[in-house]
């Protein structure tokens, strides 16, 4: 009888040990990691990951401007201006189509955004020269144009013949809406024939690429 009790007790201990070992192994396999054949454990992937490339919260890039501020478009169309009144009407000149036209103190002015074409006809007894423009026109403009600077006088050829060109810089008038002031560059051409002088002044922002448009306009001047 005693031997039977001891045998039963031994069997019970073996069963308990087996159950304990099985639970431990199950716990090892049911953990958060992935058990590989080599016995190493790979961490689980994070519960969530950021969405890349959806673009849902990324601001759209700023639109690219086809022409920087002050640049006259390459496809700008020009029309012939023929004065019908004023002190002298014996000339023509091409101006950009669609620009606003105003009369300002004896001058005809065409404007669009930041660019201006100003045409002034006066009576003159002698033809202007580089020296006369330097001594008379430059001091006058220095007193009229805000922050007048960098004057340069030269004689150049245009289709109408030899003309005196004055280039300089100055501040534009303050915008009545925004209050903004733009630094402008100016080209002033003095054409002369038989007691009549026509001054053609072209202006636009410094660094604007208007070399070709200004040449088109100044080359288009013709006497009639």
C-alpha cells in the first residue's frame, strides 16, 4: 500500500512538471516578437507609420511667372502713334498696343503696369548735342526726378539718324494704392529736325529685360 502511494505521488509530480514546462514554452511563442529558427527575436512593426508622399498637407508650389515684373513680353504687339494735336505733329513712333494713354503737361504718355513711354515735342533753334544735354537737361532732371543718379550721355544711331541718348536712374512716383516706390531706369532720346525737337523717354524697373522693346520703339521713330 505504501509503495502504491509513493508511485502515485511520483506520477503526480511528473505531470505538474510537464504542465509547467508546456506553459513556459507557450508563453515564449506568444510574445510580441517573432521567433526565428535561429532563436533570435525580431521586434514587431510599429502600430502605425507615417504616410509619405500623399501630399494632402503639403502647400502647392508658387506659380512660375512667365515674365518678371517690368518685363515687356516678347510677343508684345506695337502700333503706330500719329499725333493729331499739340505743338508739332510731323512724326510717328510705334508704341505697345493696349497701353493706357494720357496727356500730361504737353507730353503724351503711354503706361502699362511699371513701364512708361513719354513723348514730348518742343521748338528748338539748334540741334541737341551731348554737351548741351549734359549742361542743361541733366541739371533739370536732377531737380525733378527723386534720387536721380548715374547719368550718361552719348550719341547713337537710330533709323531716323544720329540722336542724343541720355540714360539715368531714379525713383518712380509712389503707387497711390500700395504706396510702393520702384527704382527705375530711363532712356531719353532727343530727335531733331528743322527747328523741332522730339524727346522720347522710355522707363521701367531696374534689371527688367527691356533692351529689345526699347530698341524697337526708338528705332521706329520717323519724321513725316
